[in-house]
C-alpha cells in the first residue's frame, strides 16, 4: 500500500505545480460564482430557495465542464509516462501495475476533489454572504451532496480517461480520443436519445426502457442523482415526470459502476501490455 500512496502523493505534487489545474479551479469558481449571484433572477418572487436554484444550475454546468477536466487529467496518465520514458523507471521499483493505476487514480481524485470543492464552495460562500434569508439546513445538505456527486462524475471520467491512456500508443492519439469520448457521452448521446424519443413519440421499447438508457451514460446517471436526490431539483429542472418513480440509489450505483468498471478495464489492459 505504501507504493500506492507514494504514487498518489507524486501525482498530487505535480498537480499542485500544474498551472492548468489552478486554471481549472479558477474557472470552476468563476462560473459557480456567476451562477450563484444571478441564478435566482429568472424566478422573481417565486418562493424557491436560492441555494436549490444554484444546485440545479451547478449540476448543469458540471455535466459539461467536469467530464472535460477529468478526461484532460486522465488521458495521459499512462501513455504520457510511457512517452516521457518514466514508466519503465516507475515499474523498476517494487510496485505492481495495479498499484500504479490505483495510485495515479487516487492522486487525480484528490486533485479533482480539491478543484471541485474550492470551485463550488465559492458559490456557497457567496450565497451565505448575500442571501436575504439564510438557506435551510436541508438545502446545505443538498449542496454538499451536489459536491460529492460532482466529484463522482469527475472520477467516472478520470477512469474512462485511464482506459484511453492504456489502450493507445501515443499521447496525441489519446487526446483526440478523449475529446471524441467527451463529445459522444456529454453531447451526442442525449441528442440521439432525444431524437429517437421524438421519432417514436416516447412509446414502445425506447420509452419503456428510457431510465436504463440514461443510467448507461455517466453524465445522465449524474443528472439523475441530482434530480432524484435533492428536494425540489426535479421541479426546477422541469423533469419531474422522468424522476417521479426513481430512487436515488439506482443512479448512484450506476455512477459508482462507471468509476469501478473502467478502472478494472484499464488495469486489465495495462497488465497485459509491454511498458
């Protein structure tokens, strides 16, 4: 286990020196602050908690931004080490390949958790300082759940990035594949699903299995977690009908599976390839 922690610590130190990580944190913070300060404007005098509105807004932001940040963290985790010639040196030490994968993942997880917590935490601070009425305790619990779910979304895409990193031979190829994966899972998947629903009128096999199709995508599983797990979120997002009979446990399990399964695949491929 010492090898895992050593590799994780190395990734964290490199992340703290990386200006790109600092930039990602600042971007998250800036966008979260903007949403927190103007997010309740469209609701006028409607008695909707400002923090709840911000939760829905931040969840929409997370679906697009966090997967991209996570893939940029994970796509060169292995192939980048290989191109720099440091992978052979790393494997020369008494560490196994599963320790390399797990250690790098824990390091990237810590970096992502830090960036997400600081970025979204700035929105919470802004609301606490500027809100006319203090948010209810339930809203704060929901906000904390949003941060945890957002970290889970990021970790799922870090794990997907690891699969890309061990499956290709060049860093530039990994970068291109990562962009394509982001585009498909975050943008094109839902567009295709929506088009199919419109074409079929939401009836038949697709309409009956819509929840399964949503759970099959980590971005949609995250969306379902936020809509089913946080009181009032589904109403504000206008998706009450989708989440009415769905327990938060299922999308949460799907999101966890999207973390564990790609990591297992990445380790399997990595263990069978020459460094």
